[in-house]
């Protein structure tokens, strides 16, 4: 995504906007006339052909990849090999130390050692609880992944390889913003593990799911090494994973206002690109900021929060300092302004008002019912906005593109024979009866052009 030019629109800009407006009108007319045909065609493409393609790929992998696995000839990425070169400059260790302390293991072997019968790319519902950060300071990335996991179809869009393969070759799509194009990364499933325990050093698997480990490895290859994931921007991660428009609001303690900044990329002297922020004129007070979060949460955009400066070895009332969190939900119930967050560690939760052990849940049963509250030691918790405001100093937003890409067939990897068929039947049922197709057709959004919303600050998609 290139640098956004700020200034008065030219005549060419106005003409281009006019053409876009006319194009949108004709598109709406076309949808209104041909909607049954469009819905049927999309259902056939997503579910019927998705099922056929899945069986074809499973058959092909069973024959070709089976021979490779039997011959111990599985895929290894020569451009990002399972050696100290992929780890990079980590914790001031020498390459020799890294090779001694790290043993590379395939995901299938890691899962088998944990007592599971077989690894899967996705097992059941994709959710933030699938994510557990390891011994790398990439909470910014884990928070971005938790944001994606909170919205149906978002994680599946990143994967071009749709299910686990014994051959160990996966294709993942990421957005190269400086060059304004999608890039496809091919990675293997060799994961750095502790030489003594055999457990992954960085992101941890949740049961038999592989998607978190593979996305962390893809992002490491994208940046150059695992070590380069140690510290980063959730906003940049969301942009790379989605290709959508991102911005942040940062609290200015002197003004007591949330000021909006846009991200852009500028070429540097080393042949790479620097990620920079540009201050805008938008500045919101506390109530306006909550209304903005509520607005974007309803629009199914991604929101992440960070606590600003400090060490992640310290926590105040369960809130880790210098740490990034995913915002899972924002609700206004009765008079209470509530925000739900998730710590990518999968632990360390807020212990104040509206925490899991707070008596407020029993004192306000209506709120408890409205939020479907169930306590659990999983790193997910609720807190009131006035408390949130005291701890979190930065909010990252990603205006998500929505539409038919959100809808994906669940291949039910645990059922090699009938899984795609089950996914086709259940998917079609939800597509028609739960109006997934109607929503994708008539309530889709392209996150490319923006204007200020009427019911909240910041920017909204046209």
C-alpha cells in the first residue's frame, strides 16, 4: 500500500470519483436483478467445486505425496532452511549455540508427541483460543492472528493450501504493501523446537492444529528470520495478512485525546522500506473513542490494543505492560461500556471490575446474559471502558474487506473420506438458511476508499 497523498482533490480525482459512483450504482442494480443467479453460482463454486477440488487434491496427495513420505522425501524450503539462518540473531546466541539448542521437528511429529492421532491445518472452529505465544516477543503478531480468528473466514483467506499435507508444503498469501501487490510464500512445516523437551520454542500448537505455527513461520520468512519477529506493529501485521486499510489511535496524555495516525511505507538507503506514521487532524475524547470502537466492531473490522511502554515481565492488576492484546468485542449494555480482550499468552487476565471473578456479573444478570459470559482461564476477559482507558494507550484498526471471500467450506480434516461432503452439505445449509450468501452479496465492503462516518470518529469504508 503506497503513501497516501493528503490535499485537495484534483479535477481528475473528481472525475474518477464520479466514474466510481456510477459504477457502484450499476453494480447495485445488477445485484438487485440477478441476485438469485449470483447466489446460486457462488454456492456452487464455494461448496460443490470446493468439495470436488478437495477430493481431487486428497487423491493426488495420497498417491504422489504418499510415495514421497514412504521414501522419506518430504518438502524442505531451500530459501528458508531449518537451520540457524532461519532463526537469525536471537538472544545474542551464536549460530553454533542455536544449532545445539534447537531441534527442528515436523508438525506431525510434534502433534503425535502430544498424544494426538494426527495433525490438521484447522480442527473444528477457528478461534482466538487456538493461539498461544511462545518464547518470542511477537505478541503484536499473535494479537493480529487473534483478531483474524475472531471473524469467520478471515484466517482461511490467508491460506492457499486449505488442509494439512504429509508432504509438508504450504502456500500462504501476504500483502506486500511497499510494492502494492500480493505475494505467495511457500514454506515447509519444520518447526524450531527445544532440543531437550522437543516442544516448539516459539508459537505453541493448540491440540492438533497447525495454522498458528505455519503463519508465524510464513511471517518470519516474509521478514527474513524468526528473530525479526521479536518486536513489531500489530497494525503492520494486519495489513500484511489482509491487504486492507489500517490506522491507529494513540492516547496523548497532555491533551487527554486519542489522535489518529496513518501508516505508510518509505524506501530507505538499504534497498528496503521503513514503516512510518503520519499524524492526522482527528482527535477524539474518551466517549468518542469508545463510540468509534463500537462502530468498527459492528462493522466487523479488526481492533487491537497495546499498553504502551514497559516490560512484558511486569503486570499491573493482571494487565501486562509493553504488550499487545486483541480486542474481541465491544458492547454497550445498559449503561456499561465494556470491552473484551485476549492476551495472546493464553493467560494473565485482568483481575479488576468485570474480570472473571468479579461479583459484578451476579449483581447485573442482564449484562451477564447479554454477553453470554462464561469464566475461563484462557487469557480472555472483559473490562469497563474507564478501566481500559487507564491501561491501554494505543488502538490499531483494520477496515476489513468483506464479501464472498469470507465464506469457506469446512473440509473436516478429521474425516478423510466424507469430510468434504459433510462440509458441502452443512455449508450449503448455513449459506441459505442463515443468509450467509445474502449478507455477502448485499452487505459486502471493499476497504479501499474511506470517508468519515456519521455515527463515530475515524474512517469508514464507502
